[in-house]
């Protein structure tokens, strides 16, 4: 019995699939960190660095900044490149460089990296360039030290050694005593390290040489063609490598890639693996264990979300049907994958989802690998105006800011009753009443439109019957339904008595005839078969006329269609403000309840003090041990990057109700595991048709880890760390996936190719097309060719820079106060680097920042956009086949062509007809077809009007006679709008059958068109029959 109990306990702790996965992911991350190029800056050609001359100043003095020589071209280039590449790179200031080669390691044994570093930024200040630190605490380069100390596979020994060094990392400012303690400890723990005896010993050099410059002077718009020259090939100096590892006293400013994983991820994966399996049931990870155990839940029929009717979302921003589905799904599921194609409002969906959850008393953790994605969500949530809504954790000084906000909340300074008169009485029930009323109005509108169709059909019957009936002899007035029924009864009596004789029959006929004459105002009626047959025909016709009047009466009784449309629009506008007021009231009440609880107030005071303590270990202990729930009541939504979460939140199971992971296609599975552990449910947002996350883990290593931890074959397909993102995984485990299908970023010609090529035309393009402008251009550079040593096309660069210059000059002349933003993409790194140098010589730093000019590969622009995009494909006749294969990678290609909002200009140096089959050729053919069609439409060769019925044509012609532009069958959001007038509003024609059938309801179609920016007005066939002029006066009146 005792043995069975022991086995059960042991099984609960050890036989968990999540435990195996955590261990496997831990080893994958550890191995990738080992191979990180940050231990050797020379290991990545994209790294740039400049060593500063003289004694170290920034860390030693504790100054707010240090001033550097602004005329230094190397420093200027570093500053410009850091501004251009802020998304995927960052600047760090490093001190105490680890240099040389380790004789104890056979692989990856060369070092060039700072031991102590801190993020920084460069800012021009007059003639100087200032270097400003962006943190208050120094970071230790644990990855480089771990690689140096790892003599065997004893990870525990390495961790102990690192802990000893971490304990002596100096606080700022670094005094000589602090420095001596640090270096002495380092030397004692890693004896093979040599410590330089002076600042000049073991010195390394910069890797920024004189800029590869094709420009000898500033461009003035006239001499552009003359000032671009061929790059001179420079021979790199060969240096003798130091055959030992040393620490120098050098300091440097380094531009390098942002880290994707940290030591915190490793530590938390270890902790998760050590948890008993029962703990996972409280978390979003539980679905993984359940599926692995083939639980019954997997075989239960999925709940049909469309049948859920009592659902009342509290959403402050505009909401599409697919976005609504996301909110509905997470209310009824534990794990939801959301595919968000380019420009489909992923951030807006997340903001609406968070608002709905918080308004219903839930807590939310929003995470992503990218700072920008998290920043956008946090800013938009806090812009809603609800008190203490979202906290952006993990940023510079966030702990100090949080401490100040908590102290303000705990003091009497927090005015929680501000604007209380607007929000005091609103609650979630008000939203229920509001949405019920809105739904009722939409149902009435649908009913009226159906009745209008019934009226039209009945009118056709009446007109057809009237022709057949001829002149009416007996029924010459409109009859009521009761009268029709009485006459029908009389006809039956008269027919039945035709064959009868006798007194009773005559009495019955006399009475019936009297009644008939009275109802029909007849002087006489001869009862015979011919007259009765004629009377029956006229009675049928009278009944049809009554039905026509009845339908019209039902329309009037149901409501006025046009007034209902206005009321629906007003209700939808009010819905947003109502949601915000409910949110404000919920936050106000939650905060007041929090502050009334003395125990919770004390917990908040402890947290407020611990957040600003300089003792990191004490801060961590308090974070882990103190009750964190009061902080979640103070801030129900926390926004943090995946690599900063371990320093911001304790690792507690299910501490948040819902976790939302944004840009999950670029998130590795390992860094998301701790996020999922911290939440009960999860929404994973991404797009497998855009760029995946990058991993440099060796395939053989990955496979060995999968085998080591016994991951079954079928799961190895899903759990491959190298190739699968968090979104790939979520798409497998989510039983209620949603695709966001309304695109708001780009004009239709820009996104339509991607929609067709990658998304099977499932995206609705919600922006209005600019019918008089070419928004998609193809520029052929006839003399373009690529260099043999790199994929760099200098003539194409010249063409791109010239066009950029023209765009900026034109925009400055016409639109100086609202500058257009511009991006330049090329698939090839060499082309990008040269474009950066070339553009920096054409445009000043001020103009580059003013127009948000960014230059990079598709990876640089993932999740980003610009008004105008210039794409330098760099493909020429002498390009290698591998170049074409590379640029046609579906994910890379899809991102590259979908970044522009208003215009995309493509540059190509090869005859399009000679391109091989593939995405690129298809895209070029699409552009050529677009340009030809656009030209044909502008010249009037193509009639773009598509009429779905005769009334559309009649109404359109009448409106054109009044000097209005009308397009019939305009494509708006993938729907055929009946009549688009003056490119401003849409007229929907009701009451007739359409040749092109719509698969959605009338009100849904109206809602989608109005979300696209067009007001929808309606004309019914019945109204048009009564008064065309009244209809036109109503719809053409100024809005």
C-alpha cells in the first residue's frame, strides 16, 4: 500500500509531459545561448563597435551622460545606423573587454565582448554627440563567462561560479575599490584570465572603417546622377590573434542585435520542470498534458460558438465579426489561436479583448518578443482613460515608476472620483441592455428589407393578374380582410344552393345576396355559374391587393428603415463611450475596494518599497514570497516582453486569468512557456504566413535533446525549437482558432496580391481605393547589375535614392507639417547596408527622422508599416539563381510586399518576362496587369459598372443626371456595393432579386461597408414607385 502511494506521488512529480518538454526546451535554449555571437562581436558581421579613447568615464563617474566628438565620422555612422535599426538592434555601452582565445575550448574559443554593459543611446547635442545610459544597474555578460568556464558538462558548477561573480558586480559609480573586488573575484574563479596591467595592454580595434561612400558631396537635386561612384575594394588588415584570454580596461559603444532569450528563461524552465504535475492544471499549459494523456475532453464535440447568443462584449474600439469571435472564444475556451494577416488589427483586437476581460473582473498578461508590440498595446489601453489600467513592465526605470504610482495610489492624491457623474451609474448590465436594443433594431431592419422584397414580388403578381383579369364587374373597391372572407363564404353558399330547390334555399340565397350587394355596393347580382366564376376571380385579385396593403402596413408597423439605420449608427457610436465608462467605473470601484482593505494596503506598501531597493536578491525574494494579488488589483493588465518577464513577475501558476501573446510567429516556444504557466487561459496571436522566429541551434543537438527526454515522434513534429514558433504550436492545440479578416492598413491594390497568393482571398480590404492614383508602381532599371562579391546593385541603389529624394522634395513642398513616412526594403543585407550609407549622404539626420525613413530587410519591418515603401529587389541579369530562390521564400516575400499603406514602388533590374516561375514573377505580372487596367479605366476603355438589377441602373442614371459620379457594383471590403456615389457614400437598393447573390445579411453588409468608411443609405423599390424625387432628395442631401 505504501509502495503504491509512493509510486503515485512519484508519478505526480515526475511523469509529466510538461516536465519533459520543459527540460527539453531548457537544453535547447542553453545550447543556443552557448552559441550566441555576443561573446565574440566578430562572429556577426552586423555588429558594429567603437572603442573610446582614454580612461573610462560613464560608469566610473556615474554621470548622466558623456560628451563625445560629434565630428567623428565613425561615431556619426554608428548613431545613424542605430536610429535606422531600432527595431532589431540596440546600442550598448560596454566596459572591461574579454579578449583573446581560450586554449581549453576547441570550439567557439575566441572572445571579444564586454564583461559589464548597459543599454545606451546616442544623441546629437550641438557639435557633440552625447552617450546616455538607459538603465541604472550594470549587466554581467554571463553567456561569455559561462562559455569560458565550461570545462565539462557540469552545469551546476558553472551556475555556482557565476553566482559568485554576480554577487560582486559593482554598483554605479564604479570606484577603484569596487573594481578591484570584482576583478580579484573574477581571477580567483577563472584563473586562466589575464588582467591587463594598464589601459593600453591587449587593446582591440574598432570594426567601423571609413564609410563605404558613393557620395562625395551632398545632393542638391541636380547633380544626383554624377555623384554616385563605384565602391573601392579595401583589403582588411590581418591581425595576430591573442592566444590567451585577457580582460582589458577598454570601453566601447556597440551596435548589436537585441537579445531574444535571457538567463531568466533558463531559470524559469528549470523551475517549471520541478513543479508537481497537479500544478499545471491551474495553468494554460494544462491543455498540453490533457492532449498528451488523450483525455476525454479532446473527443467531446466542440461547442458551436455561433449558437452562443447571450454574449455581451465590452469593447471600446471598433469591432469586426472575427474580432468578436476571439472574445467569445476565450470566454468559452482555454486556448485560442488567432491568425492575424498583415494590417488586420491585431493590436486593436488585443485592446478590445483586454478591455472586455478587465471590465468583467479578470486579470491579463500581455507578452511579446518585441518591445514595440507590447508598447502599442499598453499605450492604447491607458489612452482609454480608465485609472491604473495597464502597466508596462520590464522597461527602463519601470520599477521606480511603479513604486511612485503605488505610493500615489496609497496617498490621498489619487482622485478616484474624478468624472464620477459620467460613470457612476453604468455597469455591464447597461451594455447588455444596449446590445439587446441594437440587436432588436437590426432585426427590425432585416424584417423591413424582407417585407420590401415581399411587397415587390406581390406587386408583380398583382400587375400580372390585373392584365389577365381585364375589366372588373363586381368588385370595384378595396376590401378589408373580413369582407373578403365574408364574400368567400357567400360564394360557397350560393354555389351549394345552385342545385337545390325549395323555400329554405331561396331564403339563404336572399340573405346572402343582400349581404353581398351591401359589401360590394351592387344593385343587382344574377346568381349563375358565369357570374360566380367571375366574382371568384375578382375576389382572388382583391385578396392579392389586400396582401399588398397588408405587407405595406407591416412595414409601417415595424418601423422606418432609414430612421432605424440612423439609430443603429448612433447606438454603435454610443457603444464605444459606454464601454469606456463601464471600464472606468469598474476600475474605480476595484481600486476603492482595494484601498479599503488594510491588509492589501500593507502588501502594496511592501511592494512599493522593495521595487526601489538596490538589493536585487531582497527584491526578488519579496516578489516571490509576498502576496502579489493586490498588485494585480491595482494593475489588472501587465504588458511585458518574453525576455523581461522573469525580472518583472513571480513565477506563480495561473496568477493571471488570461495571457495574450502577440506576434507569436516570432516568439520561440521556450520563452513563452513561463508566460503560459502564469495564466489560466491563453490567446496566441500571430501569422504563419509572415516571418518565423530565428534559431541558430544545430539540428543534431535539437534531435539529441528530443531523444534524451523521450519526446514521441508525432510530438517532435510540433515541438521542434528550431523551426516551430509559439503560433505553430498554438494552431495545433487550439480547438477554436480564428482568422482576423478585415484589413485596414493598405490600399486594395497593395494587399490584393498577398490576399490571393497567401490567404486564399479570405481577407476583406477595408480601405477606400484611390481610383485616380497609381498606388503600385514597377520601375525597371535597365543598366542594373549586381556585384560579384555581394548581392549589391549599385545602379538600382542610384534609382532608389533618386526617387526617394524626389518624394521628400515634393512632400516638403506640398505637405511640410504632415510629413509622409517612407521605408526602403531589400531582401539582401549588402544592398541594405549600402542603401543606408547612400541615403545618409543624400538626406540630413533631421529629414531622416522627420520622415521616419527606415531601411532594412523584411525582418526589420515585421509588424511595421510606412506611408510609402520602396522595394529594391536588386535582381539583375547577372544575379545568381540562389538570390531569386532566397527572395521568393513565402514568409519573407509576404512581409516585404505588405508594409506600405498608400504606395509601393518596386525596383527591378531584369526583364520581367525572363523571370522564372514563382511568387516574384506572379507579383510582377500582377503589377503589370494592375497598371494596364488602371490606364484602361482612366481612359474609359473599361466600364467598371456592374448592375445587379434594373432598378440599380435606373437610380444610377437619375443620379448621374444630377452631376454625381456613380459606380455600380463597387468592390468594397470584398462586397459588391450597389451604388457608390461620389466616392463618399453607398446606396443599397432593396426589394428586388440581385443577379449576384450576397451570402451575408443586409445589416452585416451595411456594418462592414460602414466600417470601411462609407455611410450606407437605402432606396426601396416600393418607395421609388411612389416618388423617385423624394428618394433622391433624401439620399443626396448633405451628410
